[in-house]
């Protein structure tokens, strides 16, 4: 108890002493401006300051944006592949694409994507049907449908909601200056607005990249260096020879022989395109083009894609080290991304696809406002074999008795016509047993290949 009392007394005496000191020497009045900076309320440490700094120089987001959008880059390359140079703009997504391409080359060996439009190619004479695995054929069908449904929608020939079978003539694509090599090489695709627009995009990007050098006389040339290096890498990566080989890996039609290919998206779709190549012209064999050939990537291409992927990583690291004027680089990448999105999705002409067709003289094989069966019958009357080739596609089930009889009659005539053409070309005539067996098959409901 004594100890507690002494402690209490000491505390009271200490409080009295402090109060006396405060009364004798009051604390001086301090102005707000005289408060040291370390004691002031630091407004920069509030919750909004990191957000403000991020919007001022978005350095971290640039590295992240380079890792997204690889599919867009791949489709843009598929659109522009064909000429020696495929001008794909520098944009976000190149790092992701470079590693995706590296995985593909070391795997199945393919760089181009699968076709985004499901379709089929039908041989006019044999009726053989192949599911399309070619990017360029899928886009060709898509763009032809867009053309005839929008550009000529005012006319009854191709517009409306009715079923249309349209015949198009293929133009000659055999490059004459390659005749001496003994190889059949088609003309490269034509340069359209999409191809030439790359140069306008690059000029705009470089103009933005140069701006930081002159703003406030800072002399920041790093944005220009990154933009220039990224553009060069994009051109090199998009112009790899394997992309062109995959896109147009096919034979050409034989010289002096006509060929007819039927392109359609299948049952329930509105448009069918009959592509006819006359004997004096040579075009791509679309039946051969529709088949994808996975031969695996070449060893040289594997190492090239690995080096390019490493270069993109170096560029990604360089972008991550930027601390000022990053908005300019963000705008450069945004312009490139917008351009690549436009390239990947925009419609192109048939010449730009590398399969030039005479669209201006398109010939309708069906009457407007008719049913699908009536359209097939009308097409068979104008172009024998076309309706037969499409019959199994649009009517896989049973036919009505009158329709079955009509198509069996057309099948007989078409088979006889093919046989006459073979005899005229000097083919070996068939034996009596073969003719009798064929005759018995024709007298049935028709050849199995058609019905």
C-alpha cells in the first residue's frame, strides 16, 4: 500500500509540474505554412493517386495488351498472305501470336487458322463432295454471299430470301513469266484497298511515335524505336513463305479442259456458286484446294519462329521499362489493333483472294421466288449435272414419286452424256458386260452417286 501511495503522489506531483510549465511558457502559435512537409497531410498517398499515375503513364498495361489478341493477328495474316510481302500492322497481340505460331510449327506444322466459314466443294461431273478445309475458299464463299445479298439486293435476280444458284466464270491465273520453270504457278493475289491501307496505318503510327521527341524538347526517341522495331518484326513474321504455301497449296486445272466446281455452305443456305473454268483459262483446282495437307513444319521454319518469338519477348521487356510518354505507344498499338481487326474481318474481291471471277457477268440458274426443289430442277435444265450434284446435299431423305422419276430420267441422260464425252476424247470403249451392268443401274432409280 505504501508503495502505491508513493507512486500516486509522484504522479500527482508530475502533473502539477506539467501544468505549471504550460501556464508559465505557453506553446507558440504555429502557422499552417510553417508546418514541416513531413508532418503535413500527404494527399498523394490517398486512394486516387495510384489511379492518377496509371492514367498519366500506363506503362504496365502495355505489356499486358501485347499478350492478348493473337487470334486477330492470325486471321489478318491469313487474309493478306499470298504476295511476297504480307503487310500486317504492329499492334497488341503479337507476343501471343508468336508463341501460338511456335507451338503450331513444332506441332502440326500449320500457321494459318482453320476456315471460319463451314462449306463444301462438289465436283460437277462426279458429284464427289469434300468438306472445305481451306481458309481462302471459306472466305471466298462468305464474300460472294455478302456481295450478292447486299450489292445487288435491289434486283430480283440475286436478292430477296429465295434460293439462288449462280454461275460464275473463272479468269485465267497462270503466271506467264513462270512458264519457263516448268511449274504451274498462279498469279499472286491482287493488291486491294486492304493491302494498301497498311501504309497509311504505318505513317500514322510513326507520326505518333515521333511526337514525344519534339514535345517539351524531351528527345524521347524510345517510342519511335519500339514502333519501328515492332513494325519490322510484324512484316517479317507475317511474310513467312509457309503462310503462302499453306493458303494456295493445290494443283491447277488442266490446260485445254474445262472444269466446274460447286461451292455451297450446305443445306438450308440461300446461295450456291457454280464456278466454271473454260478450256482456254486455268484456275486453282478448288476440289484439290479444299483438302488441307498437314506435312509438318520444316526445320528451318521451326528455328525462324523460335527466333522471332524471342525477339518479341525482348520487345515486350523494352516496353515494360518505359516510364514516360507511354500514352503515345498505347495509341500506336490501338491504331494497329483497329487496322488488324478491319483486315481480318473485311470482305475482299475475288482477285484479292487469288481466285478471280467474272462477277459482273454472273448468270442465275434459278428463277426468283421458287422453292429449292424447283430451283434445282431449273438449274439441271440449264446446266446438266448441277442439280444432280446438289440433290443429295439439299434433299438427303426420300423424294416424292414424281420427283424421283424426274431425277432418275435426268441421271440417265447425264451419265450417257459423260460416256459420249469420254468416247470423243479417245477413251477406251467399255465392254458389253460393263455396258449391261451400267444399263441395269441406270434403269433403277438412278446412279447412287447422285441419288
